[in-house]
């Protein structure tokens, strides 16, 4: 008896490769645009956006909402704090619960970065799809996001 290697049919393979290609290429493109135009990484932009929506947020919740490990987030928050974009505060008596909040400079950096970032997102993704395709993409990927994040810790649902 020979072993059969599992395979995808042509439609499955095409869809999967489009998803993987987008997942691999889009973050680097967004990062390059934000670094060039606003001196922010895409991850820093996500942190600022999350803090703008939610206000002061514990590091653990911010890590979940930005899909980051605590060590990675701590390192990035330290760099952002040194640039005056965010500030940290201890939330309880023993100092273990640390919250992060947006500073005025952080809010201004986000406001300055957003128009160019949205223009670039439109150029790369939104304007390349019809309204029907956009609806289909959202409808197709929302169940995938739900399966990956059933607790709704990441992104807008986290706020």
C-alpha cells in the first residue's frame, strides 16, 4: 500500500497561495511606507491605533490586541516611550500590572501618519477590488479570523 500525499485542487491551491502571498508581502509593504513617510513601523502604528481606540491599556491586553509577545511589545514600547509617543504607568501596588497610554506626541504622530497610510492601503488593496470583491474578501476571511482568534483578542474586536 502506497502513501498518498495530501493535495489541494487547483481552486484551493490558488486561494491558499493568494492568502499566503498577501500575508507575507503586505506587512513588509505597509512597514516600508510607514517608515518612509512617518518614521513608524507598521507594528508601532498598530500600537498607536490600538491605544487611541482603547485609552490606557495593560501590556498583556495590548500584546493580545496587536498579536505580539510581551517581550516584543515591551521592547517596542520602550523605544516608543524614548521617542515620547507613549508612556507607561504601574497599575497596582506591586507594580506588576503596567499600562501604556498614548501621549500628545503619539496622538499627533498617528494623526500625521494616517492619511498617507490609508492612501497606500487603498492603492495596494482597496482600489484593486470591486465593491463586490471587497464584500467577498471580508465574508471569506472573517470566519478564518474567527477560527484563529476565537476570544477576539486581536484588532478592532479587542477594543
